[in-house]
C-alpha cells in the first residue's frame, strides 16, 4: 500500500429551487462556476483574504519534484459531485425541486466548512441557472465513511461547525474489514468519468489511444493512485519530499498486478456535455466528454480495494472540477 496521510470530510447538501429554473449546461459545471464566484465574495474573519484565495494557495516549494508539473494547475482542495440528477444537457427544474450534491473538503481546508456553507448560501441567494433564479439552501449534513450523518445546517442557520467524521485510510480499512471479499468487483461510474486526456489527432497515439480509448481496471487504479499521490503531496505532507520520493518509487511496482484482472461485463455509454457559458456569451463552451455506466471485473483486486474505496469520494480522471469522475465500488 502507498503511504497516505490524507484525510477528508464529506458534506451532503440539498438546495431547493424557489422558481422554475432552466440549466443549459451540465449541472456539475453550473454549480462549480457559481460556487467559485461565491468563494470570491466570502471573506475570512480576521484575515485580509477570501475563501477563494485560501483555496488557490499552492503549498509546494520550488524544490519539490511535483512543483513544475503542478504549479500552473493543481488539484483543488475540494471536490464537488452531483447526486440524484440525470446527466442531461438541458434540465427544466420546477419550483420546489431539489438538487442534491456533495462537497468533499480535503485536508486542512475542512476547517473552513462554515465559510463554504456561507458561500453556498450566497450562491443560492444570488441565483443559479439561466437568468439566475434564486434557490434556498435547505440542509447540509456531514457524512462518515460508514454512512452515518449529522445535520450541520438547517432552516437558514448553521447548527454546528464541529467536524466529527474525518475519513482517512485507517477508517476505510475498518469499514472494509466487515465486508466479504469475492473474486468479482463492480465499478459504477456515478458521474461521467473521463480517463483519457484529449489529444489532437495529429499527435502520435499512445498506448491508451491504441486501445481505442477503452478504460480497464489497470487504468482506473493507476489514475486513482497518482491522484492520491498528488493530493497527499499538496494537502497532507507538502514539506516532506523524502516521504514523497519513497512513495513515488513504489507506485509502478504496486500497479503491476492490476493488469491481470479480467473484464467480465461492460455496460458503458459515451456522454458529451457542455460547461456553462462564459461571461462572453459568444465564446465557445468547453465540451465535457466521459463514460457513464458500470463494469464488472474478475480476479484478485484485494491489493487495490482500500485505495479505490478511499478514492470513491475524491474522484478519478479529468474534468473533476466540473463534477466528473465520481465512481463506486462493490464486491459482488
């Protein structure tokens, strides 16, 4: 197992439309853009900064091996994914309809949960969707790795900002210890998952392109492992380069056995969505392409079950800032 000092907190959030609302883009992108704007408006008490700037802080020094790779664009300290809403391009949402989504805060950024709640409330009051229709922040719950939950916000007020359910690797291992391992695992893509970096057709195709851009178990685990490595470096031990180097050396040997799992069943479909409109409405919107559905694998997945379970709420692949990449594993 790779080293992992990371912890995160998951919050399930419900917002309610107060008027009929239309979304002309993937709802994950709409929530992402509106929340980004809202974090710019939330000032941190006692500090001359905003929640947005706190999230934009890059913690690695120039000497860190990941500095050059990540300095111009690094994984955010939070992850947002939509629950219980179809992944369609255009959504007509009647007044009273609710949107459920989860916000995962990674590492020390969890301390700012009350500011994130204020940002989401600001986002709702300002308005979401076409013509910026107002929403109501209905509730916020903290959720544990076991599925326990507790109210943090309800009826227009923060009930508690105390965090009780940190999720770390030890907690996940404890949850898995009560599960019966079989030789078959189902991986469900709960939001579109994009494991392929989009390249120009003129570029020389790599291994994945020559595999017809098809995702396998090895690729899923590899993506999860390298994302976990980066999140650890950024938000758990940014100053410990020796720890990073020792862990990095173990990744490729750790991944080798993942290549031997067989695909037993596939039910995937390609989904193409669009990001929400830019300020300049004539500007072309970013296409968002991913796969939705499930795959069943057979073989010895035991070495990878803990990392996959841990990463369920942190996502894998590209377009994570738009709510892509959410997956779920099940032993069947």
